[in-house]
C-alpha cells in the first residue's frame, strides 16, 4: 500500500507499506544478485549502513542454489537473514542478457543456463512460481527486454506480448498467494512498462498496465545503450501516465546524477550495480565526483575517502591505506570501497527524501550536481 | 618486559608488557601479511573478535607499498589503524621461500623480488632498518631458514652464521632505537633458534642466544616438512634451554592440535595462516574438528557452523547460506569463514590461558583433542 507524502514539481516522495516493513521513497535498492552483496558485504553490514531494501536476481537464484532449496530454507529472508523488504526481478532481463540460445515464444522463453548449459523454460507462470518460492516482498512481472536499438515494429510486437504476459503474471500471482504452503501470501507484483525509445508506445503501454491496478510500476528497458537525454526524455513522457498513488521504479539506473534527474521526473525506486561494481574496481562515489583510488596521487594521502562521511571506511581508514589494499589485491580494499559506495547511495536517497518533503528539491539537485562536476 | 604468571607442567602463561599494551600468553598472532588479514577482515573486525596481536610480513611490505612509505604515514600501526601490538617477521623466511635467484653471503642475501624481479639485498642491518621504519612492537632477528631436510654440516654452518647475524641485529636495533626520528624507540627484538631437526645443535644454539638477553626467543625452521613427532620432539628438547622469564614463540605453527601440543612443551606465542587460508578455501575449525562447508551434506543445514560460537558468522548465518556463498564464489562466504576461524583460534588461546592459570592444562588439552577427533 503506497501513500504519496509530498510532491515537489514532478518529484515525489511516499511510503510503501509491505509485509516486511515500510519503505520510504525515493529509495535505492541494494543489489545482492545471488543473495549476497558483492564485495564481502553482509546483511549485518546493510543494516548498519541504514539501507531499506535489498534486491536479488531470480534467474541467478533459480540456477544456483535453486528456488526450491531457498523455499525449503524458509524463503530468501530467512536464508540470507534480512527482515526488511526484498524485491526480486523476474529473471527476464538475465534471460535476455546472459542466457545462450534463447527462443522467444508466446508461452515464454526457452534458453540454456549460463552456468551449466542445461535447457530451461521460463514464462510468466514459472517466473511467478520461482519468485513465490523465494518469497520476496515484491515480485516483478516477467517481460521481454528488447535490445537497443530495435525497430518500431519489433518493439510494438514485443510490448503487446509483454502485456499478455503481465495478465498471466497477475493471475498466477493471485493463485500462488492463495495457496496454503506459500511463504509470503502478501507478495506484491510490480508491472513493467516497455516500449524502447518510442514515447508513444511507452505511453500507450503505460495506460494499459495502469488500468490493471498493480502494486507498483516499473520503467524497464532503459539504460541499455541509449543516451542519457533519450532516457530522461522517455521517463518524462511516461511517468505522467503511471498512477501517482503507486510507486514508480526505474530499473537498473544508475549514476548519482541519473538518479537525481529521474527523481525530478517522478521516479521513486532505483537499483544499480554501480556502487558495488565500481567499488570492487577501486572507484569511490563522493559529493565531489567519482574518485579512482588506484591513482598514484593518493599514495600518501592520509585523509578519508570523503571528509565527514559516516561510513566504516571513512570513519577508520585513509585513502593511502585503501589504495595500498587495492594495489595488493586484498579483498579488504574492495569491501571498504563497496561499503562506502553503498553508504553514499543510500545516504543520498535520504537527502533526496528530505529535500522533496521540504519542497527544496530543485535547489538540492542543482547543488549536488554542481558538486559532482566541481571535483575535489 | 615478560612476567611469568603460572606454570602447569612445562606449559607456561605470562604477560608481555609492550609500548602498545600488554599481551596475555599463550597467544595467537593473526597474520596480516601485507597489513591486512586476507578474507576482507579489517582491524575493526580484529578488535571485535578480541584478538591481541597482529603479525605482518616485512618482506611483503618492503616490496609493496614500501617501508619508507609506511614510515611517512606514521608507521604500520597508524597505516592500518591498529593500536595493539604488531610483530613483524624479519623477511628472512620469505626471502628463502618466495624470492628467486638468491645468493647467501656473510653480509646477507642477494635476491630478486617475486613481484617485479628487481634485485634486492637484505642483511641483518637492512632487516632491522625496514622493521624500524614499519615501527612494529616486536621485530624478529634476520636468520637463515634452511630447507628440510638439510645435512648436519650445512645446518651447523647456517646456525653459526645466524648467530653472527643476531649480534649484528641487536647492535643495529640498539642504534635505531636511539635515533631521534625512529617512530618506536622501544621496539623489541626476538632472537630465533635454528638447528633443523638436530636436537644438539638446537640446544647449543639456544644456550648461546639465551645469553644475549633479548626480549624474546623464537623457535624457527619448524613446520617446514618434518613430521609432527619430530617437531614436538625438537620443541621439547629446546625450550628447557630458553629463558623461562622470556616469551617463547613457535614460528608459523599450526593446527589447533599443534598449538595444544606446543603449549604443553612451553611455547607461548604462535602465528599461522591456516585460519585465514583454510577459511578462504571453505574450511571451518570447530571443537569437533575441521568442517568442509563445500560438502553437499550442508546444503540444507540450518545450523550455525558451530552451536554456541560467538562469532559474527555463527551468530547470524546458517551452514546452508555460507555453503551457497562459497559455491557461488561470493567473497562474503570467505569473509564469514575467516572471521569464524580467527575467532576459533583466538578463543582457544583464551581457554588455554585459563586452563594453565587454573592448573588444569593436561585435562583441558585431552578433552579438546578428543573433541577434534570425535567429529560432529
């Protein structure tokens, strides 16, 4: 149940009540692909950073350790020891980006596992069943995520099929939520808007899925190679046709600047691998832009990554030490940077919520973006 | 300054007062080779586990990031943010095991760096200078660590040279500790007993170095391929000839059982890579022996690694989850096992101290060894 708390221009801030607690939005969902944040970060760490939501990948967990195993272990929350909300994706994106030899049919997708090559079929019903086994707080609808660029005719065909799949997802989720051995009988379902960079297809699709009264709506199929301007334009065109009294989730986005722009256009859920992936590669997000800790200029730098940052890395260790760890390929260096980056993202979302709720979002965003560009 | 607190048979428990605090013995020193514990474990974690001493490797730090850099950063304590004692080895062991194309001369050892192949010379004075730059609490004498097996004539020649090197180490350490720009002017020096598996050479050498009134004495050159029986025999023969009022350190040893046996023979300092290395490979030390978490039987095992263990891993996560992390090659799995293993080792040392101080060591050791053999 989503409640809109404040709007500042098109930016919105709300709260989503779930069976695993309330999520304040805008929110960043921390990506734990296989039920763990990459970079040796645990759910104990996530709690300390003050994160609200964790996101796991259905396709990965289905392949290993298997959703049946996780169901036997009491669901994903119990398995990874996390009592706050978890969103699972549908598996669709990974099927379209990772799996080999795939064939799309009306019933779903046939493909080979990227781990052991075994043949798998996944359609809307299978995706819902797997996510029900995982017992996440929020399940995502099974959609087709077409490549970019794709021609108009293909996108239209694909979006129409995605709509038919969405109806099947909703029916299957309703059925699963009514079964006695389902772990989370209040599992929510978010629909996904598609349409590539064709604004009119996006809008038409947004209208159709909005009528289905789902728990939330995502904008999918962006950040797949189009320009930032195209992405912002599509968000801007689409959000007015998604319900204001439902959360809007921009899938797989993005940089801090991307998030600031998307919030201004009405998005309130985000997820992205950048903080953990870039952390593992030696990059730190700061209010003065992204730093490459491998740079020789940090060799003797006694300062924390960011002065005033409350994360474990900044509260304890110097740039020089973290740089040394990265150069020596010590896991600890990656862990410290991932902790910092996750703190940075989650803390920025808190600032964003405060800015919207005090009607100062435009000014906040301007200052923040200027800081990113200014550098140290 | 070492004070013997209690003896139970040959087992001894004491305390070593250092400029970085007091060490209660017997103690396990946690190996942070390049100023970090492998497995993404930080000094913050070490403090939480309740560890007393950290050990770093002089050779590794000399090669990268360089002891001059660490001196500029205020020494190893400040660099890695650890205010308790640190022991540094002499670099000798790594020179003899890792470096390429080495030549041993009276003045020291010429060798090529294992990182970039550059030519390095290290003798007693250089080792002391590097360790003084690192500003560790305890420096180890520069010795030759001969391979096993080695013939008697070679061992005798080598031990004699090690004795001459020890005199040079002591003189150089005294000089360095008197310099105004030395960070730790109270750096301690431990001498190292050598002699391979020749008890008479070991004893003769122990007598000679004991006369030098050093801050502590190590037994080196064991756990290099000889049998456990040979190792225990040599310890037993040697410790009576080392001063009772000085700490005795058995270098690079070992399994929990090795430690229990060596404590009984009068050893009070230990270090070993097993807890972190085996943790990274999926092995957990428990009171019921070593577990391989990769074993399929743990797939659905909801229990902690060890019931009643107070470490972060056991307090929070199941065997099934940790096994999944290891299978998925998630760093978090390694971190959790390393945290558990370090806790196990450090906690066992605390039990050992209590057992000696209450004169129940024999009984404690017997029960502990029986538990290891019993299994779950």
